[in-house]
């Protein structure tokens, strides 16, 4: 029985392998096995969802389109059963580059191969007659395919139709039947997971125009999401298998399959940075031709921030992101129609400038939903310890002020538009936006975010502080006076006195400001030069920097800190305690002198106020700025912005040996590959995740 060369699949019914590539110069690569089976079952006559629903194969058109990344170009698609073997010059293992043959040629080659198999079998007539047969390729009539026997080997060879010098020196290419065994990275892990229960829309930051260039080695947001998805799936399956081994040893039932999470990038740079836009042509014309690499960084990276600081382009970017989220939200539910009915959740992640965009998108959502919210009734219950949101302040500034804006500015306790301290926590836009996102995020995660810087520039600290003051005033108005409290104590059902109600008289420290999201995390690397905190802006303006609570360390369950991080925390606490003791005696005399000076200044100020009141004929004096020094010590702070978490700022745990200056080089670009963040995302998006609080 002769041996065949190049026969990877000897089955009678040879299945078609579907291959794809982007450019003609690229190598054809097979689709996932599960996708090839789905296309073969459809017989190539109808569109099929592939890549877990992220793409659609159009076999009749020979293309693949991407469902959730509109900027990704379509790819070519062909089926194949026979291939040509071409040596790969880059491979050290003598591997071949497989080039698929058109189906019209593959059918004729398959018929010749089957005839040769029958002829070489035990009941066959021999290969002598088959060796004389040949098949001229319809796709390239200058070549033919024939059966060649070389000793004990038989192979299908492709060679020129016309031989020169009796075939001396002619090139013969071996044909291969079937693609052979192959694996696609991430396919087995994704197929082993359970249902898709969570979708995360990820908004990219600055420099995406540069990272998408082929000559740049940094991964684009689209590639980072593909890599993040595979990493998350792999870790979920590995953890599940370990759990199964543990249950098997303990003779317990296996845990359910882990859920699947989808990451969808929101690409906005190509919509705003269109080459045909007059802004880009003007930018190109004014750019000097010297040091092009450095000027490319300025134009492709830094220019994104400058554009967002311009009201017109800020509005264009927000409109683009909002429209993209709405479109992808609808597309996703078309691909997965039962997602919401099964309790699926949507979340938003913003990286770098993308986190500022996410903040502003949620600000617009908050502005629109609160404006359309129904009014409450007098029977609504009021919680003393958690007061309702205070009257709305002008959150979204516009360049064309309307009457409604003046009404908001006229709210008691809030500064008018002509006040130098007036601020906003939303973007400044040429006109009000009416479109918003179609859902309230379950999670909102800011990675390497400069939101704190943008809010500082917008003057949001004073707005948040006014919200806190109004909330405290509202709570104070609900506490009865002495006569009312005596009546409450004297009266009770059955004639027995009831215990007096307990009211929280401690000052409200954290601003009641919140965004429409169930949980909000501001995650940053301690050495990231672009990242800023948010929590200090939600504290009173009088709080000193020493009293501001440090950011929490990021961990999946909020408790599992590494040993060296715990040791560092203990060391900082000991150093702080000994430092306070050493400074105690020095500060006593200084405090006494400062107290005396403060008393003298207070007396002088009161005298000046009395003189001013006499001159103006007014009995009112300007309110004093409250002193919040030391008000946070030994108190648990809880920020409503965090949603189901009490904190907002979270820092990544540092390594055992971590130089902050060296880490700063890669800190801003390494969030999506950071182990702590990946584990945190897995924990927060797991099926049946309970509300966890810090």
C-alpha cells in the first residue's frame, strides 16, 4: 500500500475550512472551528454570526464584517479543501505557507485524488493509468495538477502545463488535502464559558490616532480589547477548573460555568479627526516639517486634549460617543435578543481622556433624567441620615444662556453666573444636548483619569461644597426645636411617654453629589503622571491636605492586599504616630501663640463688622467660612458618587520593588494588562455579584 504525501485529512467527506485575510499580501488564516462548522451547516448560502457574535460572515459575498467596531475594515472570506504548500522562509521548523485553491479547481482535484485512491487500493487496477491523467486549473490555465509517484510516496503536484527541456528544472508544488490540525488562541476558553451576562463599553483616550498606525508598536484600543477579552476568559476558566478539582476532592457538586463578559471599544477619534475636515487640513499646513516624530506626538496625542477643551469640538466628541453607544447598544441587542431578559448588564469604562468623556456623558444623562423626573409628593419618606439630592445647580454650562439657566443660578445658596467662583461639574457646550445614553451603567470605571484636573478647571469644588451645605441645611430644617421635641416626648399611644428621637447632629462632610451609575471607581497607578484624584473635591473646601483620607488599594474583594503592601501600611502608621508624638511638644507652644493671635484677629474682625453694619444700617453680616480642620479624623467617609461603594479613589497595589519614576513611563498605557485591574473586572462582573461596600 503506497503512502500519500500532503494528505492531512483522509476522510471520505472532506469538510471545508473557511479562511480569512485583510489584504492580498496577508497570509490566509482559518476561522475558529466552531465558526467553520456553522458555515458548513449553512452550506454557505446565508449569513452566519461568528466570533461569539462580534462579526458576521457573508459567504455569498466572500466578506466578514464587524458588528461592534464600525471602523474595522471588512475582511475577505473563502472556503477551501485543497492547498498549495509553499516553504515559509521565516520558519525554522520547515513549516509551509498554505495557499487555498479555488473551489472550482478543488472539485476537479478531489475527483482525481479519489480515482487515485481507488486505483491504489487492494481491489484497484493500479496507478499506471492514473499517472497519465492531469487536471488543468480553471483559475490559472497555465498550470496543471497530476498524480506523481516517487518510490513508495504518492503526491498531488502542481506544475506548469507546458514543460521546457523535458521538464528539467521545472518547479513542482505539492498539494495538501485539508488544512490539518490548528488552534485559535482563546477559542477553547470562550467556548467553555457560560452565558454572556455583562457588556462593557470602553472609551479610548488620547493618542488613538497614533496607536492605530501600522508603524507604531503600541496596541490600539481595538487590539487591547481583544487581548483583554482573551485574558479574562482564560483566567475565568482556570479558576473554574481549580474550583472543580477542589469540589471533586471534597465530593461536592461542580460550580456553574463562569459567565462571559464582552468588551466593546468606543472609537471616536476617526469621526472627529477626518482628513477631509478643515481643522485637520489647517493643522497639517501650520505644522513645521522638522522633527516629524515629535510633531506627530503633538498633533496625534496632545491635540486631542486641546480639542476637548474647545466647546465646539467637546460637543462633537460627546455627540459622537453618545451616538456610537446608542448604535452599538441597539446592534448588540439585535445580535443577542435575549440578553436583557436574562438580566444582562451594561457598564462604561473610560481610559485617560476617555474617562472625562464618560464623566460628561453621565453628566448629560443626569441632567436630562433629573429634568424629566416626576415631582415627589408630600407623603414621601425622608431619611435624616441620607438626605435626598439638594436642588439642582447649573451642571451643564452652555454658551447660549437660556432662561432656565438663570432660574438655576437663582437658587438660594448658589452663586450666579457673574460670580467669579461660579463653577460647573459638567462640560461647557455651545448648546444643550438632547441625546443621551439608553441605560444607567451598572459599573463606571475611570482608568488613569484626569477628571480631577478637569473638574478643578471647571470650578466644580465650590459647586460640590454648595451641594453639601444645602444638604446640611435641609437636614437641620427637619430637626424639631425644643418645644416640638417636648411635645413629641409627652405624647405617645396609650398615654405612655415615648423615647425622644435621635438625630444625627454631626456635620455632613462628603458632598451628596452622585452620577447615574450603580458603582463608580476612579482607578489609577500611583506613578501615573496623567491620573488625578476625585474624592478631595467632594470634601469641604476648608479641609486640609493632611486630613484628606488616602486612596484605597484596589483588590477584587476589597480585603486581599499583598503582604508587602500591608507591611508598608503598618510602617506608615507607626511613622505617623511617632511623628505626631515628637511634634507634640513643639506644636503646643505654637498652638498657644496661634490661638492668641487668632483670638485677637477674631476680635478685630468682629469690631470691623460692627462698624460696617452701623455704616450700612444693616443688621446682617457676611457668613463666616466654616473651619473643617480635623473634622475627618476618626470618622468613616462615604461618598455617594461611589454608588454601592463608599469610596471612589482606588490605587493599584505597588510591586515589591517599584521605582515610581521608572513606573511612570509605562503606568498610563498598561492598565488593560494590569493583573489587579483584570482580577477586579472579573470579580465585579461575575454572575450573581452581590453589592459589596468598602
